[in-house]
C-alpha cells in the first residue's frame, strides 16, 4: 500500500507538467525575477506562454541572462495601459492567467507612492477587466504578498481570514489589490464560471535576483566586492523560501481551481515555521554557504518603517491542495549561491535553472514518499 501511495503522490506532483502542456498561459510581470522563473517552469512543462511587462527592472536581469525571450511571446507594455493590455490578451487568448506585475519594493513605495498604487491597484483592475471581457480565461491567479495583513507583530502566523491593512504604500497597495480581486470575483467572474484566487507569499530568494534593497542580492553584491555585508534590520523575522516554492504553489492553485472552481479563494504560501528566521540568521547562512571568510555587520540605517516580525499560517493550502514546502532555508540559500557562482563563472544559466527545477521536483516526490 505504501509503495502504491508513493506512486500516486508522484503522479499528482507531475500532474502540473501534463496539465500545462499545450495550454495558453498569460503572465504579467514576466521580466521580473519571479516572473522569469515562472515562465521557465511553464516552458519546461510545454505551455504556450505570453508575457506582458515593462523592460526588466534591473541590469543585469534574470530575464536577459536566461535568454528566455526567444522561447515565448514577450510583449513590452505597462500594466497601467489598458488598451494595449486588452489588445495583447485578446490576441493571446489565454486559458490561464498569472498576475505578477507589480512595484514590489517597500522602500521604493515611500519614494513613489502614486506610481506604486497606480501599478499595484489599477494594474490589477486592468488585468481583471481583460479577464472579464475576453471570455477565454478559465483560471486566474493574482500574486500578492504576505505583507497584506494588518501586522500586529504577534508570534503566530496570519491566516487568510485575518484583517487586511498593509502599513506602507507597497503593502497597502497589495491589500487593495486583494480587495479589487475579491470584488471582481463576486461581481463578475464567479457568475461567468471563472475561478479566481490570490496567493500571499513570503520573502523569496533564489538565483538571478538582482534587485536593490533585498537581503540576498545585497549579500551577493557585497561578497563580489569582498566587503562585509551591511544588514540594516538583523532582528527582523521573515518567512524566507526559495522562489520555486511559491511558484510550484501558484501552478498547483491555477491547475486545481481550473478543474474545481470551489477551490478558488485566498491562499497563504510560506515556509515551515522553522524557516521563519531573522535577517541576521539568514546572513549567517549565506556567509557559511559562500565561504571565502565572508562576514556581515549590523548597520541600522535611518529609513522608513518596516515590520519586525511576520509569519504566515499555511494550513489552508496544505489541507485543501496538499501543497507543502520541500526546501528548507539552508537549501534555499545553497541553491542561490550555487546559481550565482555558476553565473559568475559564465555557465549556461538556462541549464542551471532547468537543473534546479528538476532537483526541486525530485525532492517533492521524495518528501511525499517519506511522509506516507
């Protein structure tokens, strides 16, 4: 029985690959860090992918170095440009839509709050309007953030039923995007038979993130310069996870609600409680993984408010969809370091991504077998 159950678990985990084969999939924000990894996973599964986004937000960028543009339809456009977005969606005729386009940096949202709200709120309105009017979409997922909750900095994880009220303009704009999605679902899309979900993920790390004001990219830049890493909030606790963790959950949510609309809703996607660690602990893990005597220093900077403690309760997605994380934070950092050193050595980045995706899938199957 155990062997049979293990086999069935493996079949379920591979179902995403078969489901997406030949499916027309639309990804907003595809030139970003998470968007590129998602498109890579979809292309590996045989999906027909159209992406819509601004030019990559960093130089270098994962989108450029992975050379993924030639394998998909990549459209340069602003999510705030409704006519162009509508035209692109109508031409792509997607069956599944993943909405990742966003201004994702907390500190940037203090500098440019108007553009942050314009992108994160009205951008969500625009893609939902496209889904409503084109009539081809059969599954929609809006990717938000764990920061949508009113953060009381309590010691237990937030559940999907807890109050939404992000503090800073970025977090608050994503809270608003959650409400917009809920309104469109109730007002238009549920009646049309289009399942709609939101996914609230924690802090992601992984190879190819070149963004400013993120702890692992900052660690890598310091290591390249052979300088100590400056950590501005070493005691802040965050739910860190490898980028493949939430992406596997997004693929699962979109697939499962496609076949069973009753599964649509809001889902927290985060690591196990033991992987909710402080920024200082994450810097320690990075220094050990990188080697070369790398160190970090605590240098608190005067800056805007950032939460000190944040955890997610991921019971719902585990119970309803059977998803669970498989790479602990140590493995996540090790994979990030491995990708980075391969990139710096001039290796084939696309091949490294494929290898890590395959390693992740194998670990999923193995974990399912061990937990019978």
